[in-house]
């Protein structure tokens, strides 16, 4: 294990690298979700709205609707969105029937675990997407749990500092957060905490917060003599930030964090969210909305022109107010002339609102302009809208769901909840596929192409000389593609062995029926022959005569 000084030195470097993003994150939080800015130097406190910078609800609602749609596309709890497969490119080993049965069972178990609200899987997923689309990155921590088998937490970005491997994969997370002295003693015991924490307890200050640094990184020098947690590939170190006191050292078999980026340019680490390119339009929209509010206020409560004498008492310009003036005077109160076209202002604000909505793909999901679409048009529209977000969803699957699900699978197998894999298969070559709307839209597009091909082939087969065109198609492979595109559970599909057995039985049955029909024909022929009159010339006597 690295010393506390080396861990802190590395943290300082990671802190400096992240500081370049924090000003932008602070502004994004102010413009969209103020509470997400906790820890970035904003003035918002827990329980406060902090929405003094927000003058129009369009950016907040448009982003919220997009977040909900992305969540539904990735991991809709009402759908079977996950499946397991096997990939062995070296040995070219396919998915045997035993593996398919195991994969179907493992998938069912994991989906049931995720559906348990105590795991916090779906809640943490929704929270992470909100953070990711705003700041460009999110962070989730997955751990084993005695009660719910696993427990998932969305970690606030303000606490997270990351580093990538040479392959561009996040493999190091330092988390700086706070715990009260009482919580620290409960977690690690009085013998492990520093003297400063024990003094807080002795001074009756148990709720005083202390900064903790949680360091998770790949071990580069595992000792051959290491056992237990210290022999695991990922190190886990808890230490008190100020006193440098090491509270605990353990390890992980798999990297416990998933840190997906919404979008990422070359050389970037933390990524860019959907809110960043919309920020310029949001600034202008808020400025315009603020100005429109001022204009409307001035029109509804205009400035007044009044003489400096001739009135008795103060001028009351409020609703129902009465101002008294001397009888016979020509002086009167008039509104200060102010000309403004509220319709033009409203049109400008609406145009900017629409621009903001487009940044969050609202136009891709709006079917109000075409209420009477045909089924084909609806299918094309459905397919196109998912393709728009294909890059975002693909990155979320590879950087978020796949590493997280791989860790969950490993935890459940170690706990014996999921049975061991069939002999000859390894966890390393398991692949995960996702059957959400995007994947199904892509597969349905392939099935549409297949249907068109088959229709054209069948039509061409009616032309003389082209009768053998259908011989080019493999019915079993076509059926496999159709089954895959349907998104149905893998265990409802018969195994190859069962299909072969059914076909053998069918062939035997046909053979038996054919043999029976042939026997009946022979018997009928024999019966007819036995009744024939051989004393007179006929066809049968002619045949018998020819046979000698």
C-alpha cells in the first residue's frame, strides 16, 4: 500500500486536474439544477431552492424530460432490458444449450435483484443520468450488502476525482467526503480513529464533521504472500484527510465504481453533458425572460407624471387608491409614456425556448405535428428518434451498465445466488446485450429489410427460370434473426438438440405414413387382381402372358 503522503500527493494532482471544470459546473448548476452545485462553491444550502438565476422553466423541464427518456431507454424496470451471451473469439466456442439455460436463469436473478427497491439500483441510475447530462459525468458505487445482496449509490460529483488507464478507462477514483465523529467511531471503532476524533467525542461534539478520503485504485505490486483483501486487484484505503490517519485498507475483486461520460473529446477526462452546448441559449433566454418581466411590470404599473403642487396629501397610485386635489385646478396625474410590443417580445422568447428544447431532443419525441401517421411512418419515426441518441446510449452502456452489471454478476456468483457457469465457460468472456428501445428499433429495421428481401425472392421465384431462388435461404438462420429481433427471453427458444429430435420424429412419422399408404395401395391392387376373371382376355391376362 502507498503511504498516506503518496496518496495525498496523488490526490492533489487529481484535484488540480478537476479544477479546470469546476467554474463551468458551477454555472451549469445555477442555470439548471442548483442543488447539484453543492460542493462547487455555490451559495445554495440544503433545503433552499437557490433558483434566483432561473427566469424560465423551459431548460429545466426539457432536460428533465430528456433524462426520463434516456433512463427508460437504458433500464426500464417494466421491461426485460438485459441479456447475457458468450463471446470466445480465440476458440470460436459458441453458446451451447447448457450456457443458454444458465444465462437465462442468471438474467432472471439479476433483474429480480435490481427490482428490489432496497438495492437502490434504479433510483441511483436515475440520479446518475441527471448528473451526467448536466455535468458530463456521473459516478455510481456498487457494493455487496448483507440484506439486499447489492447496494448501489449515486455519488455527488463534487466528491469525486478520477483518473484513466492507458486504455482510456476510468480505473481510479478518489472520493473526498465528510462524516461525523460519531459515525466514524461506529464505522471503524475508537481504536482506529485519530486522537482528534476521540477528542471530539470526549468534548461532547459527536456531530462535528471530519473530512475522509476514500482511495480506490488498481494494485500494481501485489505481494505473493498477500492474502484476503490485500491480494485483490483493486486497493481500497480510507484515511482522515487532515490528520493523514489510515482508517482501513482492504480491496475489491472488481472496480466498484462506474463513471460514464455523456460525451468526451480527445484528451478530456470528465466529459461534457447535454446542458453545456445549450448553455449559450439558456443565458439569452433567461436575459430575455427577465427583460420581458420588467417590461410587463412597467406596463402594468407605469411611472407617473404629477405636478409638484395642487394635490392635497400624498398621491396614492395603488389599486383603489384615492388622491385628492384642489377644486378648480387643471393639474392631473398621467402615466409616463412607454411603448413596448409585448407580442414581439413573446415571439422572441418562444423562439429561444424552442432552441433550448432542441438541444434536449424534444423535437425528436414530439408527434403532435403528425397526429394521423401511418404505421410505417410511425415505425420510421420511432426508429429515427432512437438513432439520434445512439452515441449517448452506447457510451452509457459500455461505461456504466456493463462494468456495473459485471460486478453484480460476480458478487451474486460469489454469494451462491447465481449457480456456477457450465464447464468450459468463463466469466471473462461473458457479453451483455441490452434489449431496450434503441436495440429493438435497430433490430426491427433489419427484420424489415429481411421481409422485403423474402417478398422479392418469392415473387421472383414465380418467373420461369428463377424457381430455385428460395434455395439460397437458410430457414433456421432466418428464424434465429427473427427471434433475436423480438427481444423474447432466450429460454423460450428450443435448443438445437430438441429441434433435431422433433424433426427426426416428424420424419419417422411421415415415413410411417408413406409406408402405410404404399402398403394400402399394394393390398388394394392385390385384392383387385384376386377378383379378376382370368378365363377371358383382359389387361391382367395380357401382362401375365407377357411375363411368360
